[in-house]
């Protein structure tokens, strides 16, 4: 395991007439004043109070790194440069509130050093004010962006809240290289830490390296347990539980040391204490030929109904040229299904493109084994971009791994698309640098409307472009179609449940798929039980 020191920052806001003591109780939180007793509460429902939001923290993974030498179970991997031609960049964006106030925002190194300041931090008093209009009485939005931040190590985008609500912000890491063992395109959102995360479809076979990194950017310790699901069932690893991550530290684990020889491995990371970020850097080297690199990001937790957008499938001839080579069997587009429960599942799979559903072998009916990860090849489908719909009686996790290349004996790249969350209120999608990107949307069981507002590098937020998503069709919208110099897009969905992803490509070979970040969180309500 490799541990990197993150900045330890404790930021708290408190405003009261007297000191207040908070005590956790079964019914919520007991609150008592240190200056005297409180009056007895009325009998009835426990009241709820709004808790001001803290800083937004989006954690960006380190750039793609080559594991230097063999790393076995329980060892600390060392890293080497991936490529002479590599370019690695962090792009970040922060939106103002309706009064056009920009919150303080900065990209920081793990040691707390500021790499790039987007906007200066406001005083706590000014930031706490809830302003709905500007001084002229009008409302508006503007943005501040930072592109081309070439910091290769892991970093945080930290943004202060405004008016007691979390600010709308986001960042993305992109990596592209034309040579070396890690040739390809890899992009990942800078994610908000969570207490439960599923990462599906990693590979630990010969030539494949899966590097899991867990990070704790908070001021509280975290203990992480890993559950591993291979092709034959759950995998017990002696060092997979009780992984302690101190405040401001990260840990890297070569998954091949815990579960070697797995063509498709799923990982559930559960933390107690502070939430953590989790990401897998996946790479493949077939002999001397690079087989691709990407980041596997957390996907939707297991559910009876899953939607996986962002699947790129090449034409049959190119697929055959590539997969018919020795050692390239895993280069076929593949749906990975993980059943965490004790019963095998009969799963119905539908693949939907821009012209509607396409036929799959066996009418899309497959058996997913209990406590294991089952792989289904998505072959025999014409070239295009697709969304997979997965239905089962019990919860399953789902992702699709895909390969992009030109012909035999040439390098390929690989990408992973995970099951998506339903889109809702305001999402901020930051566009990765060094690639051409497009949205893919699907309304699972109805119709939906999506409003896209482009954000340009000069901080302007454009007019909404509405995308109508009809049932049974996957809809695409390129970033270039939204205007020039677009660095981010705000997204709001209405109507029936709709899902999406961002598909990024570079040249004729490179590919990566990014999930759409969750919507901005508002103030949090908690139950407060007032007692003597």
C-alpha cells in the first residue's frame, strides 16, 4: 500500500448566543444549552433543522502511473513514468450563485499547497448570506474555470458554500499518451467521497494491472472493508478488511495481490467513519503491445434495474481482426454482471441505440451466478453507440468494458462504462481536455427533457438547449454542437427517469467513458430532539 499525505483542514462555522451541546440519541440529536436548561419540548414529531453545508471537495486521482516491478499481496507498489509523450491535465469549474457571487475555489496538492486559485475565498459572514439577486436586483449566473492544470499527483478541488448551501462545482482529470505501456486515453471525474462504492469489471489476468486507490480527504479517520467478487464467487483476502486510512491520507492497492487471474473482478468498498474516494486504474499490456488504460469509477449500487450508457461498439470486421489474435479474447465488448446475493439471477438485457433496440443472442436472457461476476459478450451488433438496460429479480451491479482499435497488430485502448444514476436537478459536467466528447442519454420507460447550458472558458453561461429523449431510443449530443470553447455543461432533467454518460474519444483508437456527476446538494436537514 502507498500512503500519501493530504492536507488536514478543519473548517467549521458556528453562530449562537450561547454554547450548545449536541448529543446523539436514537431519535436524532439531543441539544442542550450550557448556559441553562431548555424548556420541555412539546410531545409530537421530532423537529428538523437545517444544517449549513460545508466545503465541496472533489478529489481528482493521480495521473495514470506505471506500477514499477512485481507487486504481491500486502506490498507497497512503486511507480514509474508512463510515457514520454503523455499529457495530463485537470480542468475545474465553479458556478456563482444567483447573485453572481463566486465562492472561494482552488485546486490543491495533497500537501495543501495551492496549485491554482479559481476565485478568492469570501469572508464567512459574507458567504453565509443567502442572496437571491445582485445589487441591481437582477439574477444571473457566471462561472470561473481553470484548464490546463498539469499537476500529475492527486489533487482536490475545494469550494466554499454560499448561503448555507453547497456550491455547484466540478473537475475532471484527463490523461492521453501516444506511446509507452500506458498508451491511450483515461479520464475521470474528481469525485465526492462516499461510504459505499461499487467498482465493477477490473481485470487481474497476466498482462493486466488493476490499481485501487482509496483516499480520505476529511479530518476524521476511516476504516475500509473490501468485498471482492470474481468469476467463481466471493474472494477472501486476508488484508481486504480493516484498512485504516488516517485523515489526509491515501492508500494504493494492487488488486492482483488479493485476487489474481480474474478476467472480471468487482470490488465493493465500504467505509466506517469518514467517507472515502475510490477508483481503479486499469491497464493492459499484451506482450509488447499496449492494450489500453482507463479509470474505473464507482457506479450505481446493485439494483433490480440498471442502465449503462456510453457503450461504443466497433464494426464486426474490426472486432474480428482484433479479437482473433492470440491473447485478445477479452477485447470483445463485454457486459459484467455482479450478483452480491446468494441466489443466481435470470437477467434480461436490452441494448438500445439511436435507432432503437437491437437483437442480442438468446433474446437477451442470461444467467448471472450467485456471489460472482458473470461476463456476457455483446457481439453481433452493428457499429454504434449504445445503452444497456439490465433487469433482474434481485439486485445486480453492472458495467461494460469495451475496446477501440484500428486493426490487428496495432495498439488498442479500453474503456469502462458503469451503471448510471438517474439524472435530476442541476448537474455540472466538466469536459475532459484532449478529447472529443458527446453525451449519451436514455429514458428507460418513458420520455424526458434535458436542458443543457454550455459554460465557456471566459465564464459565460449560455442559453439552455433542450434535448428531447423519447422512450426506446438512445440520444446523442456532441459538446461541439453546444458552441465554441465549451469547457463545462450544466444539465437539468425533467419527465420520466433518464440516464446519461459522457463518451470521450481521441484519434482513431483512444476512448474513455465518464459517469455524469451527481446533482448539487442543498442544505441538509437533521432531526433534533430537545431535552433537559
